[in-house]
C-alpha cells in the first residue's frame, strides 16, 4: 500500500504544477488540515478508487460518478467545509477578542504581552491563530510580519483580512491601539449583523431554488422517464431511446443544480464562489430524487 501511494505521489508531482500545489497547501493550512498537498490528494484518490470500484460492480456509470464525487468531496469539499466553519467561528469571535485586547492594553501592558494573554482565553479557532502569531513573535519574527501571515492564512475572509491589515497599519503608524481595536471590533460586529440580516431576508429565494432544482424538477423528470419506460415496454410498437434520454436528463439536473447553487451564493453571500457548495449539494439531492422517482410504480 505504501509503495502504491508513493508511486501515485510521484506521478502527481510530475503532473500538477508546483504553483498549484503551493496554493493547495495554503488552502489545506488555512483549513487546519495537517497533511502535505500531495499526501492529501493521494488519500483522496485512493478513497475515490475504493468507493468507485465497490459501486462499479453494480453499475459502471455510477461507479465512475462515485469515484469523481468521493475524490472531489474529500479533496475539496471537506477542506472547504472545514475552512468555512473555521472562518465563521473566527469572525464571530473577532469583536470580543479585539475588545479583550483593548482592555488589556488599557491595563498598561504592551501589545505583544496582550496577544500572549489572549492565547490563554477561550476564543476557539481564533485563539489558535493568535497562538501561532505569538509563537512566531517569540522566534524573533516582527509583530507586523506575524500578523500579516495571520491575514494571508485567512484571506478568504474579507472581514478577518481587512481587520488584521488595519491593525498592522495602526502598529506601523504608532496609533493608539486600544482605540483602534475598539473601533475595528464595532465595525466587524456591524458587518456580521448585516450579513446575518441578508441571509434572513433571502430565505424565501433560497428555498425556491432548493425546491425547484433539488426536489420538484427531478421528481417530475423521474416520473416522465418512468412513463417513457412503461410505454417502450408495453405492447404498443413504440421504441424510445430511454437510456439516452435518461442520461441527458441527468446532465440537465446537474447543470440546473450548478446554476441554482451559484444563484444562491450570489443572493446569500454576494459572490459566485460561495455557491459552489450549494451546487454540489443540489446536484447530489437532485440525482437521488430523480433516481427514486424513476423507480415509482405507475401501473394501475
């Protein structure tokens, strides 16, 4: 098994550009997954091959689909979910962490000491991130560079990135840090409040996309396929290319799910990339509903 994984890693190293591997490693590092890029991609491939082979005994097509789904889910879906969860937690805790830092500074200690004191508090993933900053400072790295590394690790979150960049600029200019921290903390709290209100106000539109692309549409198409299958198998001399039509419908369901997911991302979070996770979920849901509805017995 070790020799197989080593062979796969060597092949991947030759195929995947080094720049793409560096980006993927940063993605993994930001998600808090302690694997090298090639190692994790190899694990994802092996899991996909195992799952795809198991399903291929029943259906070659679904075996291929399972391989692709498992590989994408493990290689990108899980890290993306973990990164989003981590970022969401850090954004929520950021204002309280900044207020804590401000109160420590007003007590008369230095900014570096206040950061070290913050690492003993309970702010979840944010405490871990500031712990990395403090560890880098203790190794001799300047405070602004350590904070900049923090911002780069979490640049997927505009809230975290901009907030830390403001702190770096304030440190460089010698601004009163306690006042800056309180001001930025209040701004972050307002931004998060607006985000929450936006999600709440777009609930109906999101529900429409989910029902139409993941439930109602696939159900109707599944029933249509079942009717066509019954007609082709009846005594009536009508021959329909049911399997070809089934494949086309499945492709249509995936395409519709992708478009709907991107639409949900724009509506809820204001960017297309945020809709990728919804696209994957809707495609999976739509295909399962389509498969289930196409098995309904329509004979009377």
